[in-house]
C-alpha cells in the first residue's frame, strides 16, 4: 500500500492523529486552493469551484469534525470519478 493510500485510509477511518499538512496535501490534490487567514487567525479556508469551502484551524491534533469534512470531500471526489 502506498503512502497516499495509507493517508486516504487514515482520513476515511477518521484517525485522531492527522496533521494539518496531511489534510492540506489531500485537499490540494483534489483541486482545492488554500487561502491564508487574515489578521492573525489560525483558520485556513480551502476552496474549489462548485464545492462548499472547508475551513480548518491550524492546530495539532486536528479535531475529528474537521477530518470528517475532508473525508466527505474525498468520498464526494471518489463518487464523481466513478460516475463521469
């Protein structure tokens, strides 16, 4: 199993030890762009045309609710790829 597949598996199982950069890597691979926070905020927003924005605070460890948002985006992308 490749490192990418392991990372996706950790996201799909809502692992509690995911890091911000891992979620960022996955979202950017699916076409999301990251917007830097303004005025000292720690919340980064990931946007993709046609999709709801995902806002994730850059804290370690990432809370489960944010991992779940990324999981939903990954599952949505997988469904879109299966049904072109």
